[in-house]
């Protein structure tokens, strides 16, 4: 048991990152059939912008931060850059469940893919999963222990697994609080159960969602049991690779699965969140604050038995299929857990987390405040709502200036457009030092520093349009950077 000061340090210095999966769609809610924007560079190496199973299925990846505010500011910047780069008439689909797909659209998705390096795995997925399942999107939260926490490998990995196991055991609560996939399109429902005729809390987190039979057999009872079962499933060909393990938490680190027992785990990838359609970012800061607290809280929880984990897994299945407006059958244990989290937030002096818990307590007491309930009460047709929300978020992004995005970080207008261009071009933003007015960027192992005090260097107020002189500066600093007008080499993706 750690002291309150040690837990406070763990909470303040742990690092979080986000991966947001989302689809490009037309204004009428059809998946985009335009190619992936080539001017963003190769998806194989881009640190911020990737794509997934479908060419319309983009993935925005943030860096890792100890500050929740800085994390959300970067996510806002990435979402703004991505939306402003979309062709006219396109927007982002706000839901995890894809829109309805006609036969012609399904054929187009199957036949068009621009990442040769991943073609074999994609072909495998096409033969093993319904198309709509592979097109389901969500939010991944990446959690890392503090960089200054120096533990032997065994203790380091044991702490990571303890947090992972605790997180898995509370999945049912997260499905209640953040479930946002109450409906599915007809093209998706045709492959699912009649149990989904009425709205539910989260199709994605149910047994009809983003999972597979093998994943359900990989235990979280102990690190050794988890690693051995996952390694066996891949070795025997039951899973194509660790990428096909769709469990609620992935242990990320060494390339070889078995090395997770002897080499340090790098981070946890928590994979249970639906997209929040009411947030332009797909997730809001209150949710991130709550998850940060829950993960650190897990470091103090006792180990769960196989029976307890099986019970919690069944609870999640039950919660996922409850009607969004009904009181959960697990309302009492939800209140108990949230009360414990409220006490924990006070113990470690985390006011932002305490406020997030208070907000979640209101959701626990009032189901109408949950995302799925808000979806079904806002509009009778959820796909029409998706078009409406997508249009609203797109309009906001097109009106956004970088002064609004980065004003809290004290980034002067003289730096903002260069920063936006670096994000788009796949140049890693290392740091902005407000005290010295220095922006540090990195590309392919090389670092370069840009001063905000150079007169006339960064004339900008809005993201609209790239200033040629900024691109020239990047080309001069990073000589291996492909020219801006160079189309992406498909083989490099």
C-alpha cells in the first residue's frame, strides 16, 4: 500500500495518450470513397495521422502527456487539422457504429485499400469478420507509468498488470457511464442478434460488438497466464497476430509476446470507449480525468480471482444490452465504486478528478444523462443525428483559428502555423518552451529548433493556406522530408 503522497505523485506524473478512430463521410452520411489524403505523408511512419481497415477509417494519435489539459489541446489541434484538410462536402462521422452500407459501398470498401504493407492482414480480416465489425471505431486510451518511477522489471510489469486487471474488472461501469452505441445500421444488424432490435447502452461493448471468440478466452487472472494464453493463440494460428486480440486492455511493449514476462511493459492500451458523438474530439476532458483517476486507483486494488473476473465480464455483457433510459441492475455497486473513487480523489488532492467523479455520480443516478440515452432522446433517427452532429463539428473546425486552439499554452501567433504544418507533415512536435520562445521539432532522428523571435518568420493567424516560406524552413531543417507537392508512394504505406 502506497502512501497518499506516493499515490499523488503517481497520479500527477503518469502519462496519457489517445487514439481516436473515426470515419470520413459525405454530408449525407455515406462513407467517403475519396482516397486517403496523400499530402499527409506515409501512414507507415506518421506519428499523428493513420488509417485502419477502411480508407475512410482514419486514426488520430496524440503524444503522451502528464497534463490532461495539454493532451486535450493537442487532440483538438489534430482534429482541427484533419477536418480542415477534408475535401469539400466531407465531414467526420461522430458514432462508433458505421452508417448503413449499400451493396455497392461494401464492394468498394472490400476492393479499395491503399496500404500494401497491411494487405495480407486485411485480406484475413475480410474472410473472418463481417465488414461492419471491422469498420467499427472507438477511442483507445494509452496509460504509462511515470518516467521517473524506477522499479525492477518484475515489479514494474506486476504494477502494470495490476492496473490492467482492475480496469478490466470495472469495464461494466465504463460501459454504463460512456456507452454511446445504442443503435446499428440495417447493414450491420443483419449480421447480429434480434436482441438489438431496441436501443441498448453499447453494442460495441456487448458480445455482438468488437470482439471474437478467442479474445474471450485470454484471461486477466495473472500476467503469466495472460501472456502464455495470448502467445499460444498466435502460435497456434487461432489469432493472426496480437493485433487480432480485441480485449479491453492490451499490454504494449516488446515485439515478442513472451518477452512481456522478462522485458518492461511500455504502456497499457485501454480499448473500451465508444466515440462520444457530442464532443468534436470524440472524447471530452471530463472523461479523460475520470479514466486517469480510475487507472491510478487500480494500483491499490486487490488482485481479482478468475471467478470475480468472470462475474465482472458477465456484468458488462448485461449492462451493454440494458435500455439506455433504464436504471441499471448494477446501480448500487456503481454508486459504491464511485464513492470510493470520490474518496480516493480527495486523498490524493485531485480536484479535477473529484469533479469528474461527481459528474459520473450524476450519470449513475440519472440514466438520461448517459451518452446512449442522450442519443436516443435527441433524435428519432440516429443516422440523421450523425449527419447533423458531424456537420456542426465540421463547421466549428472550419471557423477555428489557431489562436483559439492554443491560446491556453501561450503559443504566440508567430509559431502556430508552423506547428500546424509540422503536425500535418508528420514531423514530431517535441516541445514548446514559452519562456525561451523555442519550438523543437524532430524528424527521422534529427532535431531542429525554431525561434519565435525571428522577425517576419511566421506571419499567421489561421490554418487556412500554407505559407511557402514555412515549408521551405522545414525542408531546410529536415533534408529527408519529402516535398510538399509529392504524392505519397503507396508502397511506403
